[in-house]
C-alpha cells in the first residue's frame, strides 16, 4: 500500500455490515434501504437487458437518454440548465464522481476545505490526489458551519471547497444564507466547489438549494448526485456530474481511466426514474420523515441524546447520557449487547474529540425493523 493510502484500511461500512451479518444484528449502520425502489423502474432495467440496450459498452459520457433525463431533472427542480451533451456526465455512483472530480481538479499539495465529519471517501480521494484536507468542523448540537472560521481556513493554496448538503452523517442542511456566504467566498477567492448532493430529495424542512444556482457559481461548481438514495437502488451504482463543459470534460478525462463507462442497462432505467412524477419524490420524502421521527423518538426514549436531522436518512446521537464515552467502542460492543449495528461518527473526524461520543443510526428501514431496533436499544439501560 503506498503512503497516500496509509490508515485508510477497510471502510467502516464494510466492517460494520460484516459485523451485522456475523452477529445476526439489525443493521442500522451502512445506509441502504431494506426495500427496493419502484417496480416500474426495475422493470425498465429488465426491459433494457432483454432488448439489448446497454449490454455492450455504452457511450463514455453515459447513454443520451439518461443525460437528457438528468438535464431535465435539474431544470424542473432547480431551474438549472445543463446541456446533456457537454455538461452532464454519468458515473459509477456518486463515489466515482467524487473520485474523478478530485483527481481531475487537484494538484499535489492543493488544499481542500471540507465539512468535517467527512463522508469517508472524501479523505481517501483527497489523499489519492496528493492534496491536503482542511476540515471545517461541524459541532453538536446543531452542526452549523462557522462561516468566519471557514473564511479563515482559505489560504492561497486552497483550490476547492468540498461541500455535502444534506450532510452525511450529521443530517445538516445548509441554509440559503449559509450557501450564499459560501458562494460569495468562493467567488471572492476564486475557488472551485465540488458539491455532493446525493440526499437532495431527503430534505425534511424547507427545500434543497443547489449552490450551483447562486450568482457566480455555475462556472465554478461541479455538482454530484446519484440514483442510489433517491430511488432506493444503492446496488446499481448510477451517479452523475453536472457543470460547465470545461469542468465536466476534466472529470470525464479522469473517469475514462477509472471505469471507462458505467453499466449500461441501469442507465436506461434511471432515465425513466428521473422522469417519475413529483408524487414519487414527495411520497419518498414523507415515508422517510415518518421513519426519522419514529427512530429519533425511540432513541430519545432509550436514553440517547438525539440530534434530529434536517435531511438525509441518518440520525446522529450522543451516547454520553447512557454513561458511555467512546462511540467506536460502543459500536463494536453493541451487536453483542443488544443485536443492533450503528456507525461511530468519530471515524469521519480528524478532530477525534469532536466526534468521540457521537453515533449514527440509519432509518431507511421498514417500520417493523426500526421498532424492533428501538426495543432492543431500550433494553440497553
Ligand atoms: N456521498 C455521500 C454523502 C453518501 O452518503 C454516499 C452513499 N450513498 C455517497 C456519496 C456514495 O453514493 P453512491 O452509492 O452513488 O456511490
Ligand atoms: N453512503 C452510505 C453510508 O453512509 C454507505 C456507502 C458505502 O458503503 N460506501 O452509510
């Protein structure tokens, strides 16, 4: 393993999901739903397979049907216009989009300011690009970014801001004022912005605002999303990038040599999914909102301090009221103690103290599963 990958080992998601399987625990760790997405979208994938659409290498930028659907989605939801031919790129999930964007846009030694806790692939990809991560630490109880601190973190070596809203694992949704302040800073200091918006359809209060829509931002922003979360097909690994022709071409260059192209038949199905009526997206959000409250209330009753998220399908808790100090130890012992798996937020922090007592649970599970998990966690005390 080269030095850039020192300390990256096995992802916490692989470790905790393996622990869930080995112990037969309820897995509220890794974020994947236990119910698949819409039947008609699955049927669309089957049809594409049967009709031989996408069974051989699809076009490098993604199949035209999907690029057109992504472009239409950005226009319909946010009023953002992207040319499907030059300003949209299909990737192997948001994960590849993040990797390709960072590899394409960073020089060794460049600084990247990112919201800490970081989704785990950010620190790995920044390291693989030979760049340096500079954390803007989000702190309990509200995890709002300190914008003065953000300003002070930008140096002449800062190349880009890496954003994630709704934010995994805290559930923070950046407000319009925060986004405006961040955008103004990016324009003033001539920074690129890479924004991970995979939870764009899981905002429970207010609305999702893409930073690319703010003044001066379209030309400096690479926006990333994926079908995994929005349509409950995390195994399909269909993601995408939107941005200017120059930025998208740069990301495409890196993507070409990472995976060349992304799996074909699923792209046709996701094109149909993106065209689903608003009732699908509204229903999806309402279902997860109900589950958020079920799990958040259950965890609070079980003695956790709960930080109810504004978005995503994760709820972060503090385990201190249970007489516990260390989330990593807690998550390693939890399966044996009560048959539930969760994720310790500490692994997403450089500032280990800020994350030590925090533990994340996902609520993208069936109601009976969440109720069973809450019962088990209630018996902890
Ligand atoms: N970014 C964030 C913030 C995530 O939580 C995830 C997990 N879905 C990803 C990126 C990766 O997305 P995908 O599965 O589409 O690669
Ligand atoms: N995004 C998912 C989570 O945060 C996991 C994705 C993965 O396993 N890489 O739980």
